C-alpha cells in the first residue's frame, strides 16, 4: 500500500516537484482546495442533524447564472456548496493567474465531459499554448480546482479528483468489477475494512484524474489501465494512456495523491503525450493551496 501524506494544516501551501536534474522542461500548475465554514462533514453513520450545513448562497456572487442554476439543483446543501465552490475557485484562479475579471470567462464542455475555456469568447488574447488548462472536482465538504500556469504544450492536460473518505465501501467487490486486475489483486491483499477502503479511494481518485486529463468518461474505461506504485505509474494500452518511453516505463504522466483534510483523499495528474525528448524527461511542479475561507 502506498504511503499517504499527513493532512496539511489550514491554510496550506505546498509544492510537489520531481527531482530537478536541470535537463527537462517543467509544466507548472496551481491546485486549490477549499472546505466550507464549519469544517469536516460528519461521517456517514453520524447523526445527520449534527453535520455542518454550509450555505451555497455565500458563493452566489462568485459564479454565473448558469452555474448557479446547477448549484440550485442539488438537494443536499453540502453538495450544493461544493459545486458552487469549484466554479468560484476556477474563476478566482483564472483571474489571479491568467488575468481578466473572474466573471469574464466562458466555458464549453467536450463530449467526454472535459470542460475548457471557450476560445471564441476570450476575455483577452490567448494562443493554444497560453490558454489555461483546468480540472474540477467536488465531493461532500470539499471543492478542488487545478489550473495550468504559463504556456503549456498544446496537447498537455490536467486532471484532479477528490473523494470523501468517512464512509464504508464494498471496496473489494467494486474493484473486482471495475478496476484493472492488478489493482483488484493489490486490494485483495489488504485487510477488510478501513485499510482496503482507504487504498481503494487512492486508486479511484488516481483513475478519475487520469480520465479527466484524457477527456474520457468512466464508462468502460476504468479496467483498461492501472495506477499502482509510489509515486504512481499509469500503465495500460498506448491507445488509452499514451506510449511508453524507451525503457518501457510510462513517460506521459506525472501524478500524486494526498489528503487535503482528515476526511478527503485527492489525486492529480498531468498528461503530456507529446514530450519531445525521452532523454530529457519533463517534470511537473504543482503548488497546492488549501483554503478555509472565502474570498481567498
């Protein structure tokens, strides 16, 4: 089982960077996570009346009319808040790191579900290299947004996924049905209960972050590749996850897993299929900031 970093203090700023050999290019990104006022949600088996009930209306001014309509469709206040928070984080991050008013950005969604900036309605001139790449995720009591910094290769993308961990899961059964056989076998070696459930969520968030970076949906894809190891490798058919490098090792992915709070597991992935020189491996530098208040 991979070792998990300890939950960070709040607010939190930390950077993940592969060892610097001074040779390869670096793709930089920011990752913001935010928890609602009141802190961590209660576990699934706790009294629902005792759980914090964040108010999504506190974020209304930070998102668009269409985004608010989606937020209003959630019956659970916690999920409504985290949905609003992802979009508020995205607009705030785009404004801070790429300029323009937060409300000036417009977005489209690809057939596979990956959102991107609407290049026909840009708030300022951008090229295919300077357009921001981003990924969003939210779960009970947490929102996450990852945004690229500076020029990126046109074919590079990011993915992030976060899951609530204070719940009981049939981890072995789910893995046997949906995961790559190597992942299901790794889970089967762990003791039933929390050890198996927590590692399942590590693998799940990794696999979701990969699919988000690829712009692919979950259906029929989860079993095609594995995300085992520490640091994780993405291993699968080249047609799905990209070709291996000259040594046979996966060359197109950088990934990390951690706990933004004591009740959440998060993984991010950076994908660059067109890395130009396998002798000068590229690196990912991802700076993670955890927020406990709005505005940031």
